[in-house]
C-alpha cells in the first residue's frame, strides 16, 4: 500500500457529456492498492452506481441533480476498510460521544460523519427521491436519458451555427454546445421565457477542461426520463429560431 498516492476523479463532469471510465480506473486503483475517491454527483439518479463494480473506496453524491432530491442533500460512501483512518471535519457529541472528562471517542460506524442536529425534512425528501428513482428503475432511467440526449445531439448537430462540445466514447444526459455569435445568457433568457429550462457552464466551473479545450461559456440541455421526444424537438426548434 502506497499511502501518499490517491486517485480522485469526477465520473461525470458538469459539462462535456463525458462519462469517465470510472470502473477501469477502479481496476488500476485496486491493482496498486491506491485509495480511490469518485465524485458521482452528476451520475446519481442518472445511472446505476455499484461501488464494488466501480472499485472505489469513497464516493460522493448530491441529491439535487439527476436524483431530483432537495437541494442541500447528498451522501458519502466510505469502504469500511478506510473508516478508521478518516477524522470527520466537524464533530459533536453524536459522531463522537464524550466518553470521559477529557476524552471523546469517534463512533465506529459511518455515522461518525453525522451531527446531532440535522434537517429531517430534507433527509426525508432525499429518501423519497431515492424511492422514486427505484420505482421508475435506474436502468430504465439511464436508457431513456441516453435515447433523449442522443436525439437532442443529432438535432443540434444539424445546425451550422451550433457546435456540440461533448466528448468521450460514453456520453450522458448532459448535452453541451455553443452557439456561434450569440450571447449564452441571452439564449438562456429567451428559452426560459419560452418555457424551456437550459443551463450554462462557465470556465470557472470547469477550469481544467475549459482551458485545455479553449471553451467559451457552454450551454447545456439535460433531458431526464420524464421528458418526451416531442419536447426535445420543440426545445431545439425554439433555440434555432433565436439564431
Ligand atoms: C461534477 C460535480 N461534482 C460536484 C458538484 C457539486 O454538487 P453540490 O453543490 O450539490 O454539492 C457539481 C455541481 O454542479 C458537479 O457538477
């Protein structure tokens, strides 16, 4: 075991459509015994997460993105082997009971990361979002997102002033593109007025990728399973009408 090395990667970055080969990275991490942290914030709710298949030791996720849970929620997975090596950044008498006058003892389970007080409403909301995704079925969700996002890419790609900015052999439900000669903020505002929510990623959110690929602000359309093909057609049609 080499203790100074670790691997920390983002499974799905905030823009670029990319799904990194997280399980292949996990194989390397396992082979060399290197601790492996995977940011799964954009993957949770979009695709199946199996920490054993991924070979990761730590996995962090948020509730507010493709899981459709409340903002301010998320979760952390820690492989049991590593638990004793991690000191939570903040402790109170829940995660670390006060066991003697000058002594506290961290709990020996994952709840050492929890605090006495927390938002039960938000937690319940996250639980409901997880149940909801389970009821729809995560594999069906992934397949539907792939179908809609690929349809969206095909439509966008047909217009000469639109440039798709997605990369990678495996692409996800984040469709990234730029529009020649138009202010992205103006496009977002016009789309919003027309009833379509689209987003943008600036270099400050994705500095390494933005610099390497010399990206301007990138627009994103992110279909989810509840969208229809017709809605994608309408959204792209509306966007093109602004060019
Ligand atoms: C790849 C990635 N990781 C982490 C985050 C942070 O998510 P949150 O602010 O919900 O913790 C984001 C947010 O856009 C993200 O795109």
